């Protein structure tokens, strides 16, 4: 080794000795300080676990982002979010607000919501007079006037704070009202399912099944059965209802019915998006038979500040058919 090389090596060794302390230079205070930090993190994690709230886990995650516990804390936070929404105390309004703000987050909550709103009693949103209620709660009084002078009808609907239809009164052509009441079962895996229905004093029990992904698969009441199908994204794509020999298929897209099939008779549903309320409203129904247009129904709405329909004027093949007026008591 040359003298120059030796001088360079000695210089590097001297520099290293200045930068790196020897074992004797490590003070006894440095190890307890590390232990104190570790203990602080453990205590913070255990405190968050005891609290079990979303807020407690968020505080831990923000305060200790480099902690060895961080992945476990995130999982616990996500579990707390699910627990806080998937329970019988959660209102429909709170659930919808979360889903609207976190579209791609927490599939468990979206499944919980889907099982709730896909109960057959929710089909009124699209099928009763072809006009939905947009997930309202409380009581809705409905008055229907027919353009041909037929006797007007008065109906009412009562929804609980989960958005579930618990009572409705529908007046038929004879002028006699038929009253229905609904009872639901609850569990924290599947949300709500229809337990029984009372129609003018006659009670019918519901039988519910779920698929391997815990999605609502079928509901049966007496001779009526509803069977559900889902797309690859887990959204409802088809609902087949059967009552005796009658079978009807509803095809969905993005939560809205786009097609109804009864044998060779087909209805196509047309919507308009309202940017003020962020909702779609049914504006037309084309009735087809053997592939040919036979009737065209158009709907013109008035809505309130919550996006609920207060008045709908319906025309059939260009002529007035009916006017529907609704009053909300919540």
C-alpha cells in the first residue's frame, strides 16, 4: 500500500471515529427514552382499541403514521366505520349521506344498504304509478286525478326512519282502500328483510334467502316470490317477480329500472338527471309489443327542495292521463 493510500485510510478512520460514538459514549439515558416512546405508542393503541370509535382510530393513525401498528389500526378503523353504519339505529338519511360521499369505500356498508333497499316493499319506488319516492321517510299522502273523469283516488304511505315501508293504503278502481302493514327482521350481516305482511287482517310470513356473497337472493310470501340477480360489480341487475302464473322481469342499470318484460310485452324506462338534486327522474315509458311501439307515456314533475316529487302530470300518447299530487309530513 502506498503512503498516500495509508494517509487516506487513516483519515477516513479518524472521521468515522468522530461521527460514530463508541459503546462507552452511548449514555444510559438513550435506551429508556426509546422504551418510553414505544410504551407511549402501545398505550395510545390500547386506548384507541378500548374506545373503539372511528375518531379514536383516526387520532392514532394521524399521530403515529410510522408505527408498527399502523396497518392494524387502519383495519380497526375500517371495522369501526362498518359497525357505526351497519346497525339498527342507523337512519336511511345517514346511510345515504355516507355512501354518496364514499362511493368506492367500504363494500360492507354498500351491501348493507343494497339489502335494505332491495326488499320487495321498496319496489313501490319505481312501480307504483311508475313514480318513485326517492327514499323518503315519514308519511306521504297521495291524491290522483284522472283526465277521463274516473273517480279520484287517495292513497297514503308510511316509512320509518330507515326508509322501510311499514304501512300503505291503496285505493282500487272500486273506491275501496286496501291497507297493508309490513314487519321486518334485522341482523347485522344482512340488514333488514321482510318478515311478514298484513293485508286487510290476513297475515303472510316471508322466507328470505341470501347468496354466497351475503346478497339478498330471494323473498317469498304466500304464492309470490322475488328473485334477485347481480352484475360483476355487485349491483342489482335483474329482479324477477312471480305471483301464480304471472312472471315479470325488471332490468336495472345503476339502481334504476331501464326495462320491464312480461312475455312479449316490454316497457322501456327513460330518465332525466337533475343536477340540482343529483337524482334521476323517470320522464317517459315506452310500451312495446313484439318490438313495436304501441304506447308512449311522458311525465312532467314538480319537486321540492329535498328532491321529492310533489306533483306529476302524466300524458299517454300525447293526451292527458292523470295528475298525481303528494304531500310529505316529514
